[in-house]
C-alpha cells in the first residue's frame, strides 16, 4: 500500500465530496479527553442528556468503542452563514433559529458522503476495515479534530478553525489502517474571552468549560421538561439553539459563507414570525420541519420555546396568541404560555410606570428580588470541566 499516494488522493477525494477540512489522528491521540469527560459528568453538567453518562465508557476512548481501530480520519464541512446570526437580536417578533438548523439535517448529508469516502479508501488501500460516525455515536469528535490538526477547541468548547471559524460540522472515519497522522493544532484563543462574555445565561464556568444545564442550546433542544424560570428572560427570542458564543469569535472573519446547497437556509426559517409558529399543530409542525433537525424535538417542545419567546416580546399582539396556547392540550406548552402572559403583563406594567414617572420597582413585593434573572440568582457549578 502506497500510503503517501493514498493520503494525497484521500485529501482530493474529500474535497471533491464537499469536505472543507481533513486530518488524521492516531486512535490514542486524545488521552486527556476521557478524564475531562468523567469530571464533567460527575459534576452533573450534562443535565438530562443521560445517554452521555450511559455510554461514557465507550466515548472516552476510540478503542473502547472499536478495539481494532488504528487511525481516525476527521473531516469538517463548513456551514458558515452569509448573514450575521445575531441580526435579529432587536426584533423580538422574529424567532431566532441556530444557523446549523436552518437548512437540511446535516447528519444525512455528511453521513452519506462519509460512506462514499470510506468505500473509496478501502478500494484504494485494498485492505482494512472502516466505520463512519456523525454525532450520533459515542465519539469525541472535537478533541480528535484538534488532534488531527483541523482546528482547536476554543474557550466556548467548540472547534475553531483558522480558515472556517466556528462553523464546521464534524464527521469521523475509524479505520484499521495505519495512516500517517497530522500534527495537532495549537490553541489560538490567546487572551480573548468574547465567547465567555457573550453567553446570555452565564453557562461557562470558566474558559473551555460549559455547564450544559445553563446553555440555551440545551434548554431549547435537549431539555424535555419545562425550562427553568431563571433562564427564560435570558432566552429572549431564541427558539431553537443559540449561536451567540460562536458568532462573536474573531476567527469568523476569515470564514467564507458555505456554498454547500444542503446547508443553505430555508427562507421560512431565516425570519420566522413567532405568531405563525405558535399556530402549528403536530401535523403542521411535521410538514414545516420535514428534513430539518428541528423535527426531532417534536411540536410541543418547540412551541414551548415559541411561547417563552412571545413572553419576552414586549408586544400586546402576543397576548391573544398566548391566551390560545394556554389552553393547549400539552401541559408543557400551556405552562410556558401562562408564564409568557405573566411576563408580558409585568413588562407592560413597568412601561406604564416609566411613562407615568412612578418607580415601578417599588411595586415589587419583599422577597421577589430573590427570584430574578440576574447573575446573582443563578447557581454556579462547583467545579469546572
């Protein structure tokens, strides 16, 4: 097997399939990742993502998942947006959907191309075995992408690339082939803490350390029950995920907008009106989000998020919408709508007080300040990851 030729051709084939970055790491390249994962799980930072704890033993080491693996081929595909992800921050009537979820489901796109690349590799090598993974298996994609030289794990815990910024979908090919590894990428975050300061819910317990239980992406996507009240105001108009920590990364200035057709945002998801989304029943939800990663959370969880965003809108137009949702058959939706109505009433009362010159803050009952949404009311993780 001519390893050098295979690697050269592998890079060319990956590029032809639309992958923006590729690197190779040995199977034992990230020994510290498993220990960090155990500490993170022990601190309960995974919240309701019980599958992370249940498969931790297989996640912490590639050979625990597949004992024959020798090399890991890490690949990245850019989904860099053409427009500023934060452009709707001052438009509370519009729901903000994370950039990655505005196009087609990346799992389907990337996995199909990984399989094509893996089949090509076996044919070119004439030997070996492969397995492909995209996010749904117990694989430590980010540490191995860093070990393979694609980028580094930034202070926001996601991968950062000098060329593609914070906008890379990651996939992995495990193989029994012994391939020449690439050099790991150095950390280029320096003294920058923009991502830490940008988080609306103070989810970072420190640089490179995230408490998922406080993260808006976790709260709006992974959490199945009611969203804790202490985070609802900070969620604002974000209805599926959050890009704030990614969007402010200075390295994004080098990223070119993705040309991948599958990741181009659907028009109806770039500026979705909250009132229209609130009217979706289960059938309507499935129709609108067919082929989208949003579909997996289901109608009730999604409309729960919409109800909270409506409560943060400060608009009287949202009241009749929330009144209807308060009668929803889903307790999850009904509870969020009730909170939204209360939040709107509080905002309108405050505005009336400001207009009349009254100090509306004097109307707060003793003890109410203990349940506010400020940082002083938000619990801190005991230890960092």
